[in-house]
C-alpha cells in the first residue's frame, strides 16, 4: 500500500538529503556504488545506490517521509510514524495491521524480526490490489523500524519476484542508523 503524505511536488529549494561520506561504499559484484545520506532532517542515515533518485519527499512535522525510485523497478520509502517509541511492539504491530486492514491490503507474512544498524525492526509482506484493468496487485516489504526516539515505516514496493531487488533493499536496511 502507498502512504501518500505529500503533494507529489518536491520543493526544489529544499534539500531532503545531507551527505554522509562515512556510509559510502564502492560497487560490488551484486550492488552498485552507494552513497551515504541523511534524511528526515538527519534523524535517519543510510547507504543508498548512487542511481536512486528522490521521487517525493516532505519534511512537515508529524508526516515526514522520503521516497526513492530505483532504475531496477522498485520504490524505497521511509515514513515517520506517529506511534510513540515507548509503546510495546504488540501495540505498534496491532495499529499497523489495523491500518493495513482499513486500506484493504492483505498481509501475506507478518512480524518477522530484523534489524537495522542500530534499531529493531519487524517485517511484513503486503499485497495490495491496484485499481486497474486488467486487475493488478502490488507487493511490498513493509518494515516497522523502532529506535529509542522514533518509529518508522520503511516500504519497498516491488514486483511479485523480489530476487532482483533483495540485495539493494537488504543493504539499505542493514546500513540504516535511526536517531
């Protein structure tokens, strides 16, 4: 499912990324060259492929997000959630699952524990019907990320087969620092 917070128009006078060279990484056999960036006013830092571009972003308090388009046909987005970081995992998961249900999404897998560089996370695999002819479904890995100070939703919208994007998605998530 897509969480559309922004207007779809990025303010060209505002920078939504800050450069963090400590997170840069050279090209490897399986990944393109990566650049370290800070987003959401520096509260989140991670290493992303150099060829991702910002598709949409908003730094408005309470609804901050950034969305990237990969040339390998997937979206990688980070959304700030309004849940309190001291809420229990079951409470956070329950609210997220209720949000999915309200939006008509089908959760295919839920509550799989993962981690970023410095935060706990839970992964969901979600299938959403897209109104189109012929019928079409989008698939996403949606990851609730929790640090001592904030909760995020990292959303990776991809095709039915994730093999081609798994390395990029995994690397970006593993490198993520949440302050």
